[in-house]
C-alpha cells in the first residue's frame, strides 16, 4: 500500500518529466504522497456563474462560461501579451495573459466553451480579466463539477509561467484519487486512537480537504489533519525527552554546603522573591534526582534570574564540581563576570572570564587553571565551546539568552565532561505557553513571574517627533535629579531606502540639544575595547546620555539609568521594544520608556505601541507578539528544534488542539513506554518516517 503513494509524481497523468522537476523544485512535490499533502490554503465559492453583461470593475473573483472568438498576441519583449475576446451571448469580454504565453496559446481553442475564472479590472476604459484560469468544458456534468467550492493552492511564479495553476494542482490531486480507486490510503493513526479522540479516517479527511462539498464538512477534516500534525510533533519531543532521561545519568548534587549557606545568609543582596525560591526548589529537585537536568528558566527583565543561576552554580561547587555561564555577547559576559565576582567576593570561589578579547599569557593561564580545577566558575562567550577549553569536572552549565546560540553550539557543552553536565538555559524573552510546548517542549520549564520588592513598573509613553518639547523637559529633569538616559536608534548610518533617523545624525543632534551634558555613542561596529570603554564611562556616571543602537538590548545593567528613548519605535518589534525597556527600571526610582515616532503609522505599528504603553507584562506582550507576527518569525524559533513543518495547524489559533495533542502523546508514552504494544505500531512507523531528514533532537539542550 505504501508503494502506491511513494510512486514518483512524474508517472501521474498530467505531470510528465518536465512538470515533475518543476513540482519538486518549486513545491517539494516528488511523490503522490507529497501531492496529497500539498494542501489548499483557502477556498473560493465558484457555485455562481455570471453573465458577461453583469461583469463590472471592482468585483471579486468571478466566473463565466463563454467561447473564444479571437486570440492574438500584442507587443514585444517585456510588453508582449496574449489577448482573447470571449462571447457568451450577452456581451464580449477581453482576456489578457502576461505570463506563460506560449503554453497557454497552444492550448486554447476557438469556438469552444470555457469556464473562465478571474478578477475583472478596468484598463483603458474597458473591463478585462488578466491571467484568468481557463477550463475547457465538454459536458454539463463537468460544469457541475467545476462550479462549486474550489480549493486554492500556493503557487510560485515559475509554476504559473509553466501553466501550473491552482486548477491544474486540483486536477492532479483528483488523478491521484482516481489512481487509488483500487487501494486505500494507508491510515496514519490506529483505529482505537481515532475513536478515542473523535478523528475521521485519513482518506476521508484528505478528500474533503481537497474537494469539499460545502463549508460545513471542512472543520472535522481540518481537525483530523491538524491534530495529527501536532500529535506527532509533541510525541517526538516528549519521546526524545524520555529517552534522554533514561539514557543520561546526571551528577547527583546531594548536599547544600558552606558556599551556598554562607552566600544565602551573609552575601545575598536582597531577600529572594517567592518565585525565586520556588524555582530554586525545582532546580534542587532536578540536581538530586540522578538524571541530567535540562531546564528552561524564563524570567522577565529584572526578575532576578542571575541570582538563581549563581546559587545553582554554588550548589555544584559545594558538591565538588565546576560551573560555567555562557552569554552571546562580550558585553553581557563581562556584565555577568562583574556581577558574579562582586557578589561572591566574600567567598573562597575563583571566577574567571574567557572571551575573544582575552589573549596571550592571560588566556593560556585561564585554560590551564580551568583544566586543573583551580577555577570554580568560568564566564564567557561562545569561546567556552572551543576544543581547547577543557574542564576538570564541569557539572553545571548556564546558558543565558540561549536563543542567540545555535543548536550545534549548545550541544558542544555536553562533551565537556564524561557525563553531560546539568544544563540551565535562561531567557528574558518571555515565551508564550503555546509556543513553549513546541519550541522547548523537551525541557522542564521554570518561570520567575515576580519582580524583586521595591521595583517600580516602568512608565511607558508615546511621543510624536513633532512635539519634542515634553521629551526634552523630561530628559533634562531626570539628569538634573542625577539620573542617566539612553537614546536608541535602529540604524548606524543614513539609509536612502528607509526613512529612519540614523545614529550618527541623531548623536550630533543630541549633542546640540544637550550641549551642557556629557554624551557618549555606542554601536556594534565599534571595536570591543571601544565599546567597553564607553560602557564603563556610562556605568561610572561620567556620561549623562548614551546614544546607541540595539547593542544595549541585552545584558546592560546600569541601575542609575531611568529614561529609555526609542527613536522610530514603530520600526522595532514588540519583543525588542520590551527588551530595550528592560534596560531601565533596574533601580528603586521611577523610570520612563519613551516611544518616539512620526504621526504616520501602520495599523500593526500603532497596535504594537498601544500594547507597550498599556502593559509591562512580558508574557502578555509575548502572546500579543505571537498574534501579530506568527510563530515562524519570533526571535529564536529558527533554532528551536521544531522537527516537523506544520502544513495546516497553527500553534496560536489551534492552542486548544495543541494541548489535546500533547496530552494524547503523554498518555501514549505512559501506556506504552517501551513501544511493545503492537496496536501502536502504526504510530511508531509514522514517527520514524517523519523523522527522516528532520532536525536531530539529540543535539538540542
């Protein structure tokens, strides 16, 4: 049965060698199976047939039945076009083609009835239809077949130029079903499973998806296919997590020792929040379980993730192991090194920094000392992943802003000890629950959902550039009170292609507006030592204003900074705006985030700004970001490890179905953990098929 669907699509009626190459290259369709799962993205109701006398400019897609009376070519080169006049007895209409002219011209016949479908528009005071779909009619039965709810398939320009229209795809799918008259499409879920979750048969679902009789039958067919997609994604993620748990023994951190206790009682700079205490308990349970920890720590900006990470590393040190913390940028690595060293200054714990800027004898000494165990905590960038960095006994690895690292980079940490170290990955970009179940579904998740006491929510305001006086007054008032200010620009240099204020021009203007202030400049093209110098000047309050690009988005911690001005804020995404806002409000004083824009804004941009003004809740903002942008473009998802492409399901709109599919996968693994029940053979066979040429989850931590 499987051989039928695996047959090369070139042998299907209506394809052939040339079309098969195009279908493979443009749409990924190599087999009959691929064609069946090339699903429509929308439907058009073509049950109504218009008369030419009724056709007007501005109508939506319409269809008529008419005969071609004349057909001819006009123009040359790029202006070449094919034109035809058609008549249905009530009037004459002009049809025009700009693409696929040779192919179309050969196949059109004079004085034969066609079902013509397209959008009427006015050109040169005449209504015509450009690039219409043409179906030669041979009987009234065929008219009835064509005039119904019709699927619309995604097409590339190359497909259109070769004459592969949505109707052609529809006919090819019909040819597959015709070919399968003597066979059944193999089921992909066992019967008991379909009954348990009220799912229709796969063959029926696919037929309805491609050839729906009406809109009422579509929801159940869509539910079957969406559920299956989400179920197999969740099953692979959870199955991998179970296998990893059984395979890898974790270092047992059985004791809470002197370092942890002394730090908690004597050096902790503030009382832990209840959320921090809860997360530390969750981590301690993992560390004593005998299984390798793989935990995601989510916490909004300023929620205190660093303290949790530090205390986790102290548990490792108390049990005789080393720890490391890896960050994506040198600025963030140096920030961690400074904070960790300062907070552990009263303890006998050696902390060192390893980045690309550490060279020569200093680098050599650090590599020697970490290898012989003299360094307890090594902080660094991706430099920690190098083969020359060898730990004596690495037991805990912290990865900060982990979405900035690729899958393979993170996997290298596993090889830094005989058994993989415990892994704690942290992010200040709140991840919506729906996305977390798919993107990080194999990790245990902890959330710090409470800010430290005394922190005031940042007040966010939207100012228009045409009314800057309020902004200038606010900035001067805050600086007069001893505070500092960020101005963030989206670009470094002027671009003719974008109407953004660039940093260089902005820096000059700010220097003029605040001539009596100390103003600094920071961007990603500066050398590392230049960036570090500017940041140190700002931290030491030798600069009142820092003009920067988004290089300060992550990890910069200057509690005295109280104003964040984001220029052309409409050009930033919600996640980035929220990250930038998190650079202020890190002290006890009231802080402000000013979103500066022009009056002309798109609806999406205006909605983003409204969300920022109305809320400081990172998780709410992340949910709204997901709704506005979709899951495929959220920051970090390209490294997520989502193993199967979702053709139909949407993790935002189909949240309830995602939860149900995840529960189904969990129940299956609980009832058949060793895959010994033959009733589930279909499921495991399907999972193996879907895993071919997909992301290797064993490399994800």
